[in-house]
C-alpha cells in the first residue's frame, strides 16, 4: 500500500502504541483486499456489546490503558444489558460489570455515548459521499444506501482502529466501481407497513447474498422507518451492505444510474409479488402455538414515530398477564417519548421502553432463563435472530398492530 509520510510515522510508532497497533491492523486489512492507499474517515461506529468477546474487551482495555484517543467522531452500538433497570430485568451482576468495563474503556478514549444501532436518528448523520468506518450491519446498510455515505461492514477491531487513526484502507464500498447494482428486484406486491418492508428485505437478502440489489417498484412515499427495516433484513438474511431503490435512494435517480456501466444482460431479475411476500412472512413466523409471552419492537432501535404508533395502539389497554412488551431504543429517543407523553401511555399499559440495549445481543440463555418461549415482533431482523443461536425462541412475525393485539390478548390472531 502507498502510505503518506504521516501514515508511515503512525506505523513506526511516532504517535504511540494504540495508533501503531491500529495502523498495523488497517494495513493488514488493506493488503488482504488489495487497497492502494488509506483514506480519512469522518466518523466511526463501534461494537460494544459482550459479543466482542474477551479478546475484544482486552484489546480495548489495552488501547485505553496506553493512552489511545479517538481522532474522529465515534459512537457505538447497543449493549448486551439494559443499564437503567438491569436488576429488575434479571441481568446478572457479572454481565453488567463486564459490559460496563467495555463502555468505561471506550469512554476513556472519547466515545460519544449514544449506544444505539440507529446513530442516524440521534445526530450521527454522515453526508452523501462521506467516508466512514461503521460496524453494525443495519447501520452500515442505512448509511450506504439511504444516506449515500461510504463504509464497508467493519468489524470490532477495524472500526476501533479507524477511530484511533482516522483512516481506513480504500477498498469495497469506498470505491465507485463497487457501488453499482448487481441484480434487480422487481416489487409488484403491495407493501403496506414496516413488516412488509422487512419481508421484502429478507427476500432480497436471500437472493442478493453479498451483492448490491436494485429495487424497482417502491413508491417515493416510502418512509425512513420502512427503509430502515428493509435494509436491516437484507443485511440479516444476506450480507448486503448497500441497496438502491430507484427514484428514492441518492445513488439511484434512475435504473441506469443505479447499474452504472452495466448492461441489462449483466444482471438477473427477481420478482417479489404477493405470493413471494406471503411465503417470506411464513418463513419468518415459525411459531406452532398461538400463545405469546414476549412482544419486542425496536430492532433496529425504534424511532419516535414508531414509539408514537405503539403508544396509540396501547392507549387505554393493559397487557395480558404473563406477556411482556418491550420497545428497544436509544436513551435520546426515549427522552423524546417521555417529553411527548408516549411513555406514560406505554407504562400505564404495563409495557416498557428498554434503553441502549439489543434483545438479540442479550447474554446466552437470558431470554429463556426469564421463561420466554414464544415471541412476536414486527422486525424481520429480530424474527431471524431470536429464532436461532443463543435465544432459540418460537416466533410470530406480523404488523405492529397485530403484535400489540397479541400483547393485550396473549394470543396471536
Ligand atoms: Fe439493533 Fe440489535 Fe436489532 S443492534 S438492529 S436491535 S439486532
């Protein structure tokens, strides 16, 4: 790789151990992907849940102990525990201590404490064309696709290294040539709400895998929340990091612009009609019993608009005994909900807003340990993650309204 004089000095240790170690990581990564040079980044988004593992936590502690400081605007993803009501929710003291140590070390390096997977909802809003180093697949795909910023799907180590040096190797989605469409998704189904868009995303991720899909047939009135759920699901069922919606997203004013130099013979077209939409929802809704004991919203973290909708649906109602309803969001959006009165309605119904946490990143066996067996959600990403791995719950997938109905009746209808 061609390094500037300053970057060579970073690598030689002139700016201290954390910068040197970080530059070693970034040069190694750049060489793997044949990057020719480093480019400056305008911000970084880090992973800070317990999923970074012992190695990640030790590395982060070492960087903080040796004086590492973030040189670009840096924030981080949700935690594995809920820091405000952890005891009440049943998180162990050990997991809270471990989690807080990670955050403490990041804070020593200058972390902006938003702890959310929707940083763009709380002021971390990159400009079109801006190079950034973000981890968290749902945030990456939103930044690339909806905001037109440029980032690869960074991991824990590479995003931390970028935060400490202000650099990333130039490869992947930082380059124009990798941002054009690879396949087409023709949407002929009538999409009505975020759970329909999540199903479209799940379908798209499955066929696109790690390629760039171009979606055609989505109305310009599509909302930011719908695009958020669309992208999160694409990044969950596949490893999509960038999508285009013709007539909607910034790099796709037309179909031609979205595909760039490619010709129609270069790509395959897939159709999502009513049949595919129904089949995808069935795939996500695997529970065999109609009972529900946990309803979860806010994956990705809920916007104030989503919270308002849930509060309106809960107005004057009570949750069925034995059912919990959680809305996951950032502390900043929660404070809007408090100020606007939504929080009072939600709490009066017996539901709660969880802050700075991620239901999917909660410790191994935590949900089952609380007695949860069958959950319901309007998030395709969460339906995917809660059914497998450490959680292994049965899942109902449906609209926000249907989920609230299940929370108040205890039955999925
Ligand atoms: Fe966010 Fe966790 Fe969902 S990080 S996107 S709430 S899986």
